[in-house]
């Protein structure tokens, strides 16, 4: 039975994701979850008051805006792998570069990578064609076996909250660093 707040396409996509998550560990075919977020970069406008015995540190609510940064989160739970790539923006070319890094640097010995991601408009094979010349598409020739795109962008975070709790801190830490 389909939950009242979902639809058949959502349930079908979630079943695909659940099937991927129940696969046995195979380093030749790693399961990699990919998501992204934009973070505002801010600076303090006043010097914070340091902590004193009995008093926490105090920060003014005013801040200066210093632009934004895009964070790509790559997470392979069975491989013990997590990586955050910070970029100035999120375009099809940025997405293609992240896939190249994933394939060539982080999983160079994998035969295929099973990629779990959302349905964002840049998450398409066309991004690779736009960024790289055929036939290799920057090392992504090993392919992304069974790319799973759950509807509504709720893939890996929605399904396993234990994984998700680890990641907001990584996202926040990456957003506090300066852009590349």
C-alpha cells in the first residue's frame, strides 16, 4: 500500500534504494551516496566575548555576508568513506568534476560505482558530455551502475538517520572553511 503522502513513483524509487542498501559489501562495486547543499559564508562583525567561569562564550547576532559556497557530500557507508568537496557554485560542470574525482581519485580500482543521488537537473549523463570529450568522459567510463534517483531528494538521509547524523557536522565544518 502506498503511504498517503507519497505516490507510486516515490515508492518505486525508495524500493530501488532499499534494494541497493541491502546488497552485500563488494569493493569492486561500491555504493556511493551523493548530495549537495549551498551554504552562506559569514564573518563576525564584532569580536566574540570569550568564555569565563560560569558564563558561556557570547557571539553577536550581527554578521557580514561573504557569499556562498556549494558543498558536495560523497558518502560510501560500506567503504568507510566520506568526503566533502567545496565549490564556488553548483553547475553541470562542477557535478561532472565531482564524478571524475570520485572515480579517478577515491575509487580508481572499482569496476562500477553504484551512485545514489537525487533528481537535480545537473545529475544527468549529459553533464559528463558537456564537461569531457567522449569516449571516456574523464574516467567515468567504468560507469555508474544502477544510478538511483529517489523522488523528492530524500535518498540516503531519509532512509538511514544514523548516517545522516554524522553528516550535518561535516557539512557545517566544510562551510566554515574558505573556498578553494
